[in-house]
């Protein structure tokens, strides 16, 4: 897969931009000039269905026409910038203010804005490799750098990765402590998205961090979605981030920004990261639209995330009951009680069949329950991801059950 600064289209949810196709589809040739591929037609249908839906669990701003998105951003900008504030030039003004706000929220000395999370994490891990003298990074095989970055840690940054566990969860303290070879950095993705947006308990997280410290390793959090982890842990962002030496956060995955990421940590490391940011091509001339959108996300969306997490648990329970009532022979909502406002749904059908049923429901009833489905497990099973945001708060359990019944009715017998 390619960069996960956008990975949800592959996952099939109404949520985030995606990878290039489903698993196994990389490297497909583009159609001849003037032709439209089946994949492009399907993407156009999904976009139209999302825009046309009167009811959806998550309304994705990236589906909006350019003029609509830019107009909305310009109209909201005065909430976070002054009327005469100049645009940024190489990261000053509004970008610098965003960096300061992220550092404050995460309780770190400093933060640096990056155009992509892939770049931010490569730079962080490269810096730590130089400081620890060990270029080996311990992480999960389903972590973002292993699945969604085309081997960039190895090919671009010269780093080596090892896996303390292959279980669909974060490693335990025992697995980290007893791992059979040295590593300089332990990277933990919170939540671990490709395992179902799963998180450890707070005690487990503290223990695994302490195990890494016992091995003289530093700890880096892939916190692309760290913003919505506070309800599960029952801790503030600063308390969570305080366990790690550095933390990366995304501005569009949860906060509905345009793009961009930040790396937060000790000032000396962030100063070094800024040097590497320039070397990696991340010193962009002007980034104020992304910075303004990120500040708006921090101001308006971040405070709403606990509500989204709470309602995601309501939706998950209603989905489980709805599939049972509809007579589906087997279904799984994972985790049973979502750890964040995103979770997986598994069904025993062909993914293309379920994608067509979901699209047909959205197109004909104007209710969008699911997006695209895909295969990522045993044959005969399909999975999709569900995201609950502002648009989903109005859904009652009865609404979810009704939508499930309509969806199942469209699955060929």
C-alpha cells in the first residue's frame, strides 16, 4: 500500500481518503487515455452516494466540491486567525502558532508541522536511531510504517524493523521485555488501526512503556488518532503523550483538516527534526490552508470527540443486535465496545456483494450505513470500517436496526 495519509477509502468507510485500491491491487495498470476503469467508476459512485445521502454516520468533507470546501474554510477562518494576518512563509505565522498549540495540548516542549505523517514518523525514528546508536525499531507488523508506506523506513531512512508480537493488539510488557534482540526505539500505534482501532488498557500501556525503558529504548507514539483516545484511557492528551519521548499526530484523520501532521517532543529533538524535515522536502513555501484547517479542528472538533466515541458504542451495539435480528448467520463488531469512534464490522459474504448492497442502499434510500467492504482475513469473510462523527449522533438504536435490515435485504440470497 502507499502512504496512509489517507487510508480509509481502501477500508471502505465513509470516512477518510484511502490507499490505492484494496489489498493486492497495487501495481495495476491505468486504463488507456480516455477510458474509465471500473475502480474509478466505483469511486465516483461512492463519492456521489456520500454527497447525496440525507443520513450517514459520518459526513466526509473530502467528498465536497473544491469551491464548497474552500468557501467553508474561508468563512470559518476568522475563528482562529485575525482579519489582517499574513499567510505563512516557510512555516511562520499561523503554522508556528499551530505548532505551539500542539505542544501545549500534548505537554511537550516543542512541536514541528509536517506535510505528511509518513515524513514526520520517518524523521522521528531516524533522529532517535542517531541518538540511541541503534537503527532497529520495534513495532507491530500491522503498524502504519509496515503496511502503508511502501517500505519507506528501510528504503529511505535506512532503518530496520522487528516485531515483538504478531497478535492483533499492541505488544505486552512481557513481549517487549523478553524480545530476543536489542532495539533503539519502541513505536506504538495508538490506536492500532489495522487491528480494529484497538488500544491497551492504561495500566498495560504504562507497563509496556516501562518495559521499553528497562531495555534503554526510547518510546515513540504513532498518535495519528491519539485525539480520540482520551475516553478509553480516562486520561488527558498530555498524560497519554507524557508516557512517550515523541508523539506524532494527524490533523485530518480525526479533526477533519485538509492535511498535515505534527511531531512533538523535546525541543532539541524537534530542532533536529526540523533540519531533517527540510532535507526530506517538507519545508513547504506556504501551508496556511492546512494550518488554518488544523486549528479549526482543534477548536471545534477535538472537544466533540468524546461524544463521538460514546455514540460509536451505541451504534456498535445496535449493529450487533440488528444483524442478529435480520437473521445474518454470523457477524462480528470489533471491538465489541469500540475503543475510539471507529471500529470494524465483519460479515460472511463476498466484499463486492456487500459494497454493492451498501451503495444501492445509499443511492436509493439516501441512507448510508456502510461504505466499501474488502477482504483482509480468511476466505469468505469481508470487513468494513465504521466511523461515527457529528452526523451520526442523531442515529438512535432503532435507526441503526432499520438501516441494517434494509442493508441485509439487499444482500443476494
